[in-house]
């Protein structure tokens, strides 16, 4: 009998012995250190599916099935009991006039979670009076034999952009004109890249390849069903809340990586010294601070940016720690912090109006917030460096902050570097001329 079989039998026994008021049961799971949760998740028939690995790699979670779903995080956090977590996220523009098909938020209390914290594994189920049969049925559906998710073999045959470079140049021109007219100080504009592949890539393949290649990032997957999946590997935290302690950050300002250590260090120093990138980062800091001040007893902001080095890019980051006032809810933090100036602009409303009027596609989940709500601890990342997989279609998203001094060509290249976080995980059979424009 496998460790998972033993754990499932123990859970079933504890469910039978539980009282009507029992809301969560957790048992230890004796799994080998090299167990791959993505392989296990991919074998399971239950939806929704949610995968989460924290940026520091200490925590990894798979949540399956739903006891309850919510479109309002405020309603979701009110039903939480000790130990329970509600998983999901908020979209960037769901249910607006621009994007009526996408939900504003999707959160769910899962039937089952398998989670690793450091080296310890556990499996848990959530219960309600009316859900006991649903939980036992779900446990019976679990696939105990796991097949390894194969490496990506798909090749890129071609790609299309929304907007194309001509449209991008026009957008940048319009944005710089609006900045000169003092409509806003900064706007973040995005591009959607649609890849044509020789064979489809599965969400689990893309997620696993990215997790193994892109370090210092949150890795997530949210699949509402087998045909619609949102995957990402983002370096940016929206917030981590533990009781009244809050950690957030301003991640803005970007340069590529060098071909060798010397070039890498030269690029890093240029980024640290560049007035345009430091200004862009400061705008994000100022916006976050302004939004947190009414909700905080105290706050500490890093005085100078630190350098964050990722596989394809380097960023400027300034950390912000705060002590929250009593009574501040996680839903209020989501409302106030998202979207930050790092993915929308400043002032927020003016920047959002410009994005709605000028970007040729609806962002949906891209640049929203993804994570979990807990009674004592909650964490969300900013859903950038992400992909939407719909059947055989693969859409990648990236954005660039536009401030005085931005040019269409340099920002287009920044989009390429950011998109390559996921795009470079696939081989390419594109003509050289097409790759050069990618």
C-alpha cells in the first residue's frame, strides 16, 4: 500500500468519526523528498485544479475539487476556519464592459489539498455538513498511480502579436503625449503573443518546465476545467499577510541579462544608476505607500532599490513592510493594492482608462492577482510572466512601464525579454527573420 493510499484510508476513517461541526481534517503524508506534485496533479480527474509554489520554494500546494466557490473575496474569507485556505485570484478586467466573459474573481474552498512545507508533507480535506458525501466520492476518484509529465517536445512554428509593432508604436506615442499633457505620470502597456505550435503543449508541461528553469519566482496554475488554464512564473509579490504583519514590494525597472559575468554586472550597474528606471520604481513605491497609509499603524520602506536577477531579466525592487490596523481585511488589501502602478500606472484610474481605450485585447487573468486567503496567513502574487492555454491555443503576456524617456523599440525588446521567460522553454522552427521580430 502506498503512502497516499494509507493517508486516504486514514482520512476516510476520520471523516466517519467526525462531528457535524468538523470543517477540516489533516493527516501526515510520508512521501519521498523527490516527489513531484505536478506529476501527481496532472493524473487527477478533479477540477478546479490549483498549483502553488512559493517564491522561496519552502511551500508547495495542490488544491483539487470544490466545496464552495466565490466571486467575492470578502464573502470567501468570512467562512474560513482554522487551517483552511481558499485558493484563486482576481482578474485584471473581468466583468467590465471590455471583458464580460471573464470573471472578476474566482475563489474556491477545495475538497482536498496536498501540501509540502519544507520537508514535511500533509494531505487535508475540507468539510461541511452537506459536503461529506462529495468529499468521500472525490477521495475515491483519486488516481494513486502517477505518470511522469513528459518534457516539452512542441516547437514554435510562428507567432502573432496584439498589437503588432506598428500598433505598439502608435500606443507608445499616444501614451507619451498623454504624459506630456499630465493626464498621468506612468502607464503600463501590454502585448499578447499567440504561438502556433506543431503539437499542443499541456499546462502541466509548461508549468513543470518553468518551475525547473525560472527560479526566484512564484509558480502557479489555475485550471477551471480541462480546456481553460492559466499558468505563470512571476517574480512579483502583491502581498504576504501574517496576522497584522504585511510585506509587499515595488518591482519595477528592467534590463536583460548579460552574455557573461562582466556584461551582466555592467547591465546591473546601469539599471541601478539609470534615472528612468529608478523613477519608474519610485512611482510604484509612492502609489503603494499612499494606499497603505490609511490602513497601517507603521510602515518601513527600503531606502534604495535592490537588484533581483532572474533567468532572462534583472529588476529593481524595494521592499515595504507594514503593521496593519485592526479590522483590515484581505479583501480590502486586494481592492486597494491591485492593480499596482507596476502593472497599471499612476494615477490608477487615468491609466486604466488609457489601457481600456488603447490596448487591442482584454487582459483577463493576466496582471491580476493569484494566491490564497487564510484566517491567519494570506499571500498573493502579481500574475505576470503568464500564459493562457485554451485547448490548442497558447497566449503569452508581458507589459512595460511607459514613462518619459520610453521608446517603442526599447520597450518592445523588453516585452521580448519578459515573454522569453516562458517562450524560451519551447524549441522553435520559425524563420530567422520572424524570430528576430519576436
